[in-house]
């Protein structure tokens, strides 16, 4: 039961109607909650629909509490924590970032039973429920992955921006402190102007009045455009690369369901996840065509595909893989493969396949064994 609940909550079987319904329901509940918090800030609406808001908060609090308890119970099923005791796995889950967001999302429900007038600011924690969408949204997950991947470059941009603020503030303090001692008399006071100017906001409440000060302000404003373009460009390119790499989130549970990776430890699975990209196919869609160049191997995360052999199609299902022979033999595709049902595929590029096979002899032996058996079946 625990494994089944884990599969539903973590969406390991994305083609199951029950899994789809649970996740769509949770997403709708989060959206309704955030909308209710926003509308409740309007006094007239809060007075007219008070009962509705109470009902939404009650249902949400109960559902999110049950979800939190079930995720805590299912924590030992998380593949990297299989070797841990159930208690230790649950403690690890409790301190994970997504667990903390889930906890902050249910706290306001119980805080409402105390003096609501003294806890109004605390009850705004209900807006933390918006961040629960990151678990259900591949786009948000890809954005966080992109930011994490470029964290060193973003930190470098932050250091450069801080240096630009200090230089601009120091220069303006030197030039304008006699003309405007109340605004540029010290470097900390001038830093406010520097930050506002570098971020291109320009409130206009603090402006230089000397000619040299205006020249420095113009240079600072141009520097601000360049400084803001750096992190925006870094994040945009990384996000686009992440989106092109996967059209749905490759999770631990998806990789763990593929028998080819069943003998890998947590570190090796994490390495494999970084190499995989994903592909969704609708029924009847061609995946590979006979005679095409072979660039990738495909692993079936869910659904079925048909390998179009001369006499009759060969049906492959979840956990199977195909396309490896053409890569290893360095030849063109020998058969056409198309989706028999709606399916999700994990795609492994040729270079990554060779590297994995060299690093893991057991995986290499399994692939060659499957190739040998398929050759015997075709011969028969």
C-alpha cells in the first residue's frame, strides 16, 4: 500500500487516470487557495463571501494535512533512501525544502483557531501554498533546475553588481557630498541612489545636480542595463536548454522503474538522470524510421511501442528499451518504431550510452544479452 501511495503522490505512472486525477485535483485546490487569499484582502468581498472562504480554508487544510501525512509515511519508498531505516528516511524528508513548504502551507489552518486578529500577518503564510505548484509543474521544476545549474555564474553576477554599487556610490559621494550633504553625504546614503539607478528604477527622489555628478549618473544607468542583462541572459539560456532537454520531469521513480537501471546505486542513478532527456509520443506517432541515422537509445517509462518487423510488429512495454543495436553497431536504423499507445520515453544519446556502458559492466552485459535474445527471436 505504501509503495502504491508513493507512486500516486510522486506520479511515477503518469498514464494512470487515478494518478492524473489526484494531481489535477491538488493543482486546482492550490489555485483556488491562492485566489481566495487574494480576494479575501478586499473588505467587501470578504464580508459577502465569508462562509465560502471558511469552507475553502477548511477543505484545503484537511486535504493538505492528509497529503503531508501520507508523504511523510511514504518517505522510505524514495529510491535514494531505500537503504535507510524508515525513521531516518522520514527525518530526511522532514528537513527537505519541499517538505518545509508543505508544512508552512498547513500551519495557517491550525493558527486560525487562535486569535486571528493578532495573527493576520502570520496567516498570509497561506500564500506559501503557491510554491506547492513547483512539485506539479514541470516548468517551475525546470526553472529551479536551471537556476541551480547556473548558481556559480549568478553568484559571480551578484558580486560584480555589488562592486558596481560600491564604485558608483563612492564616486557620487565624492562629487556630490558638498552640493547635497543630506543625500550624498556618506557612502551608505549614496548607495541607495546607486542601487535605484543600477536597477533602472530611478525614483527621482535623489538626483545629482552637478555636471560631473550627472555624467556619473549616466554612466551608472548604462552600467545598470548591462548588469541586469547578464543574470537575465544566463537564466534564460539555461531555462531554454532545460526545457528543450525534457518535456516532462524525469523523476527518481521513472528511472527506477526501468530494469536496466535497477542495479545502480543512488549516485549512479543521479548521474543517469542528468544524461536523460524525455519525449512524449501520441498513439501512432513515428519514433524512429528505418534508414535514419542512429543518434539515441530509447527507454520506455510508460506506454507501449510497436517495432515494425517484416512479418508482424513486436510490442514493447514499460521497462523495455530499443534503438541500442544501431548505436553499438554504428549503422542506420534497421526497423521503424512507432507508438502503440500514449507513451513517455527516456532518451539516452549515443555518447552517454557508451560512457555508461564503460562505467557499468553489468549494464553493458544486460544490454548485450537483450540484443542477443532479440537476434535469436528474429532468426526464428
